[in-house]
C-alpha cells in the first residue's frame, strides 16, 4: 500500500456502514487513523467535505475524500492484495448486488431496533425474516457466500450478525431460530478476528443505551433487561 | 461479448435507474431484450427472482439475475471493452461514490417532481440546489467529469438531465440557473446518442401524466401546462 498517503476514516461509533469499512481495514491490516464524530452534531469541516453529509468517509492524504462504504471497501481491497473480490465480471456483479442487499438488511434492522411503533416493528420483523430465508437459499451448504474462501461480500454481513447477536437476549424469539445455515454463517463471521476488532468496544453499550433512551418497542417489551445490571455479554468484546 | 447468454433487462418505463442501465447498454451496443413491468403490480415471477423486488434486474441466460443498477452497469462495461471505468483503484472508488451520489440526486429529484406537499417541495428544491454545487465543482474545465473522455460516471447523470430538461417548461425558474458548468454539461449529456435511445419514447408523456394524476405541487402550480392539448415542442427530444 502506498504509504505516502495517510488514511483517515471518519465515522460514527454505532454506524453499521462504518463498521463494514472498519472490518475490512482491520482484516487487511491497513494503517489508518480514525476520527469519530457525532451523528446529531456534525462539524462544519465534515459537512464541507462529505457530499452527502454521511459517514463513513475516507480521507486520503490532505485532500482526497472517498465516500460510500462500498466504494471505500473495494478501494481498500484493491490496494491490499490478494484481493477479496473475485476477478470474474459476472461474479463481481453478483457480489456487488449483495453489498447493496446487505445495506438494505442493515437499514431495516436498525429501523427495527429503534422502532417506536408496534405495527411497524412487527412489519419490519417479518420483512427481515423473509430476507433471512432468501440468504439461506444463497448459502446452501457453503461456509461463506462464495464457497470455502472468505470474500468481500461476507464482510458486508458482519454488522448484521453483530447486531443479531446483541439482540439475542432481548427478543422473545431468535429471528434466526429456523435457520441453521444462517446461524452457522453468523458464527463464522462473528468469530473472524476482524469482526471483533472492526467496531468500537462500547458499540453494544451505546446501542443498548439508544434503545432505552428512545423509548423503543424493544425497550417497552423488555424493560428489566435494559434497566438491569450489566449483562454477562461483556465477554462479547473479549478477544 | 459472450453470446451464449441471452441478456434480458427487466425495467419500469419511468424508472431512472433502469434508464441508467438502458443508456449504458445502448452506448455499448449490447444485444438484449427488454421486459417492462408495472410498479404497482409486480408479477410473481419477478418478485421470486428480484432479491429486493426492485428494478432494474438483468437476467443472464435462464438463471442468473443481477440486481442493482451500479452492479449491472459495471458488468456490462467490463464485458464490452474498451471500458468506460478507469483502471486506477482510487479513481474507480471516486467514480463509484459518484454513482451513489447520482442515485441520491435522482431520488430527491423524483421526490420533488411527485411531491404533493408545498413544504416538502420547497425543501427538496433547496436540497437539490445545494447538491448541484458538488457536480459543478467536480466538472472543473473538462467536457466530462473525468476530463475530455466520457466515463461510466457521466452516464449515471443522464436521467438527472433528462428529467431536468423535461421540467424546464413546467417550473417557474430553472433549477440550474446559477450553475453555468452544469447547464453545459447537461447539454453534452443529453445530446449523446445513447441518452436519446436509452429511454422509452413515451417517457416524458408518462412522467407528465403522473405529475398531473397525483395532484402534485408541480401540477397545482401550473395546471394550464398540464391540461393543454398542445404537445410540447420537445417531441423532437425523442428523435434518434
């Protein structure tokens, strides 16, 4: 990798798209700095350089700003061979479509988690379960989406399984309970070293805090969990 | 291109993301079939194969389905050299980010066009004008975003300028009035042959119909335009 250019990732602590990029950067052992900013109080310097005012952005050197998690991930992959993306154009296209698919799942999963209305909560849950059934079909009996080898598309799903893991004791039923393949896949992903180092140590606590403070359906359906002592899941962040 | 596989594009007639893909396929002279489906009445066979129920999708042969306009466009580009995408990883990443930027712009433009609430209409207009500034900056002095050669990123902006052109006579003021470079760029983009053949001939009429039937702010602010029998002069817009 060209060391002339400093790489600075700008992120929110609980942003799942930032988590994707962080995961890839940790997997590839990229040297970089990270700057966290507040979602509800974005600094002016950030708004001046991020075309859609979103995170993550990757600042390269002094001036070049990359935005969009998919673009950043493919860039990091290409400059740190061997590549995790396939070479075949069709396979690449299939994988890239799945990047966007994972974005939709993540978006709906976060909406589900922070949902304040019961009806919407139920609808989102049904939508998610349907998508998990779809994923089950792609996975078949493979360890990873494309077979035995990890590819870039797998790292896109890390935030999904990190979140599902976090939700396990909170939800009355496991969303993956009928889905053995997806459970196994989730465990393969969350046990990758980069899946552990690819997020801030206080990710789970910040999420739980948000779930509680926003008076979500999740909180209202299980207040003791949120108000109780620190869960045994501290070990979640043990290396 | 590998002719063993039939390419079928599934699209909606006024879908701007479908238009992007169609534009690239025309530019690259790809042999393909096209199937149009209805937004509000998606057929079962489609819902079974499109992972998120969205268009466009590209069916290759009998079984392979590629969804997401950006993925389809890069695929088409790669199988029909010379490529419109740059080689350099950093430049590719910059361009890919702009694909998504163009998606956001198009989404907000359509939201603006079909807006039924005055306040939302105004907010969307402000958002659009604020974000046009970025493209204006990217354009620098070249004819296209990456200089004097057309690249894949330019074709991503075709639907934006097609829609803006259509709007010119319906809006009291031109959204691009303060953006000289963007006006010139827009004209270059919509005069590309693929930009004309990359959409259905009735695109504009379907859009105008939708604007009227959904009782949009646009319609309410200029009903005579939408109700007149006078076919707009831009019929010539669709000539090859």
